[in-house]
């Protein structure tokens, strides 16, 4: 059994007990979160594709951690203008474990 969920503008294919990193969600560690935006669902009854979501399907997940990724550096450079700019960025994430897929 697997499901395709959407969160943070991205889609993830998940099965039970999967651990995934998603865009930062406004939840605390240890909380449970329900993803209602299930785009596709595969179970014993077959494969269902939503238009745009599968009715009555939901995925429950437990929040393991909130954090930030490693820093990436962006270097902006304009030749012949003596312009250089180094910018760093750390993308926040939420680490979740899929507990149950219903539908």
C-alpha cells in the first residue's frame, strides 16, 4: 500500500513507516499531523487517482524533528563591475514518519 501526498508544493510517494523530509510545517516535535491532500492511493482494492484529490483518503504522520539543512552558498558576480556578493542560506525542514494510510 502506498500513497502520493502533496505538502509544501511538492508531491511525495510514501508507504507506512517511511521517514521523509518535507518543507517546514508549523507543528511541534512529537505531534501527529494529517495530510488530507492525497493525490493517488494504491491498496488491496486497486489503484485510485484523485481529481484532484482522493475523497476520504488521509495519511497520518508523526513529527520527529524540526531543523535546518546544511548551508548552501550562492555567489553573485558581475564581470567588469567589481561586484561580488556571497550569500548563505539554510532551508528549514520537518522530518516526519508515516504512521497510517487510510482510504
